[in-house]
């Protein structure tokens, strides 16, 4: 029995750990998947759920796991060379400058991004089906809640384990080495052990060999390319991200970066998104006395120290902070003459559960208002951006106007090399214009009418043209939903979809609560990988506590917990999050923790109470994960109504579940 407990914990560890691995690894090799990281999460839930539905199937699918994983890895390494086409009417912006085929021998082969995402979705589902079945078979050996607690404990260890590797910037082959070690342990002395071991070893060797020029940060796969002018280009997830400029060799760029300092003479400057240090070096050259540089990615920052030709960070005048921009501004108390927004155009999502991008909370109305509070009486914000189209430019200008007013805001459009838009705004603009009449010829006033939806904290979608699910996402989601429904129908123990509706609804609601929890903490404490890891670990820990409570008290009726959940959802929906921003750090942690944890805790108690009574853990937990798949798709409705609306959608799921529970008291947990 001890052996089975250890195996269940390890396979549960494998499920969560591999999920995090693939969410990081696939975007490094397959074009633009980083913008759809939650699709990989949804696919893993679907695979695990389908596998759990096959718990009672006599065939052990886990013996094929190594074959499926190896095939998927090799396919991904091949697909990265295929041309990907983006639709012209996507209604959203995907950073991309690489549409040419990398293999001249197969130049005829092209795929659309929808086809590519669908293909990756199917691969991920296939990878996780054997793991889901293995978990179901192992859990069926235990009392439901006991087995589920071990499953959660293993998942918690998976999050912590991957977090530890992220701390040390471990390369991807180390991740897969951990996966291989677990597979070898689980299949030891079983049929196919040798071939499974060899396949896992082959995966590790191939990944190690093909990625010998990749640096892994907690956010991206980073590659360097030395340029002819002795600068250094930084590529993340195969896309150009930034360049450590050798200003001695590129005098034009020196003048371009220095332009704002020819209008203003700040003594104290804050640089948001300092990257490899171009803006830091320019500030030093302009004679700025105190420079605070904030960069979220520690590996990119280190490259700035080591690879930038001018060594911008090597100065006593520069203080460096590895932090999320919004988080830093929450806590900052100093005043600045100038706040420079470097080109913070991220190429990844904020978290694995969300479609929000990493930089979205930096460009909201509330974020710019926070920046305005950090300015001196004559201070200015200087926003640099590489705008790819007119409507993103209008969003940025509209957001600036909403905070600073049109009389205190100006902009200039330039060529597209590294950035093409400079916006200056703040109380210092008027004085600069009055002292330099010629400046009016360079800096343009904002357009009279900016008919655009500006990003706010509840709808932080800078890269969406309008409120609504853009055509690219909608077409992709419809295709994936059809595939998911068909898969559930085909894999159910009885054709036609034998799932438990109650657990399905609970899974749907819980995923929405989890997503909203992550976005809330990202807003309050920053969008760093560490914050995300802490939130996911805390959610799993809360579920463990709920299980323990139900096992100790032998509670059978979830009625009070349902009331607590409904009341807590109303409370968190109505509570103004901006009130928490005024609190000190520890009070904010406590208040936010209680605010976010209450619905999660009640939802976990409801699930534990019902799961304890189930007679088929495979179908119950499988139904729950399949519900989470639909919850993942429903997360995209935040593009229409905003993030707070996710609480409303979650509430609807739980109300329907409550109605179903009342109507089917004797059959819901069969």
C-alpha cells in the first residue's frame, strides 16, 4: 500500500510538473503559442479528464506514454521550421515578424495559426490521457477523499518542484530529466521498461543538444545573436524582442533615444522595463543623477550586465530592481522628474490560466494614474512603443489623455527601428512647450477624437481592437470546443457522454475562480512568475486543508458551504480592489489573501464533501477536469465583459450545480 501511495503522489507530481514544462517548452519552439498558453492548460485538463474516464478500461495506457511524449517532442522540433500565416482580420495583435518558411525544401508547406494551435492542442491531449488513466487507477485503490488528497499533494509538489528549477534558471533538458526519472520509477520491472527508459533518455539528449544556445528565464526561452555593429540582439520564443545597442556604432539611435532629454533635463529618472539597458545608458549620458531601473526578467537583466557594449548598469548612479513594473509603482514612494516606459511589449501571457498578456497591467488607465502620482510638480512620463497599427496607437494616446489630459500630452511618430512612437505627458509638458516654441513643431497634440476603448484594470486588453472575443480567438475556440465535445463523447465509459454533471459544473466554476485569483494577485503584487507560483501553490494547499476538514469532521451536507460560497462571491465582486492598494505590504497580503481565499475555500469544501461520497472516483474527477476545460474556454468571455464578470460566470455555474444537487439528491455522486 505504501508503494501505491508513493506512486500516486509521483504520478500526480508528474501531471502538474509536465503541464508546467510543456506550457514553457512548446512556445519556445512553436511560433506564437506563447500568446495562447492557457490553451495548453485546457488541453492538459482535457487529456487528464479523458484518461480518468478510462480508469476502468483494462488496457494500461501509461505504457505508451513515453512513445507519445517522444513523438510530440520530435514533431514540435520539426514544426518550428514551418511557415505560419496570420489572418489579416484577426482583430487582435500577435507580435510576429517571421512569416517566411525556414526550410527551403518544403517552402510549399504553410499552416494557419488556428491550424497550428489545434494541432498542438491535440498533441497535449494525447500526452495527458495516459497520465489521467494512471491517476484514476491508482486513486481507485483508496477511499475517495484520501486518494484525492494524495493527488493534490503530488500536484502541490509539482508546482514547488518546477518553481525551484525556475529559481536556478534550469534548462529544459533538466525538466524532462525529472519527467524521465518518474516514468522510470513507475514502469520499473514492468513490460516495456527498457524501451520506455531509452525513449526518455533520447528525449533528454535531443532537447539538450538542440537547445545548447538557449537560455531559460522564468518567462522565456532566450537566444542571443551578435550583430555586425558589435551590439547584441535578444530573441525570445523565436521572436526578436530587443537589442543591446552599441551607441558608438549607431549614432542615429543615440539621437533617437536621447530625443526626450533634449526637451527635458531630469535629475531623477525611473525606467520601467529597462531590459538590457539602452534607456539606462542614455539617462547616464544625459547627466541624470539618480536612475532607478526596473526589469521583470532576471536573465535579460543579466545579459545587460554582461553583453551590452556600454555596460549601462555599471554605475553608482543606477539602482536596479528585479520586479514587475506595476508592483514597483505600488510600493514606490520617491518622486521622479521623468518616468520612462521602455518598449514593454511582452510576448507571453500573464499566467497559464489567463489570456491576459504579461505587460497588459502596465498600460491601463489606473497604471498610468499611479505613475502620475510618482511625478514631481514638473515631471513627465515618456512612453516608448513600437506601434504596429493605428488602433494600438490610439489606445495608448487615449489612455494617456484620460489620465493627463490633452493639454499635458504630446506625441511624435518616427521610423520603425526599435520603436516608432514617443508619448510625453505630465505637468512638465506645458512648461517645456512655453520655453521652447519650436517644440510644438516636433511634438504633435493628441487627435481631437480618439474613438477607442482604453484599457482599464478590469479590461486590460491593450492588444484587442474592441471589446469582444476577436475573430482569431473565436474561430480557434469554436474548433477546439468541437474537438473537446467529440472527445468526451468518444472516450466516455458509455458512448453518449457518461459524466457526472454536478462535478462537471464544479470544475467549470473552480477554474474561473482560480483564473480570477491569479489576475487579482497579479494586479496587487505584480505579474512575476513567483507570484503565480505562490498563488497556485496556495490554491492547492487550500484544497488540502478543505479535504482534511471534511475527513476530520465527517461533514456530509454541503448546504452551508454553498451559502458561504455564494455570499463570498457577492462580496469579492462588489469589493473595490483599489482600496487594497493603499494598504501597507503585509496588510495588503493579509487582506488580499482572505479576499481571494474565501471563495476558493468554500468551493473546495463543497467538492470535498461530495467527492467523499462518490462511488467512481475516475468518472467524478474526470468530469471535474472536463468541466475545467469549459471553464478555461469561458475565461475568454472576460474579453467582452471584463475580469470581474468571471465571478458572475462562476456563480452561475455553482447556482446551476446547486439546483442540480437539490433535484438529484440520491444520484449525484453515483
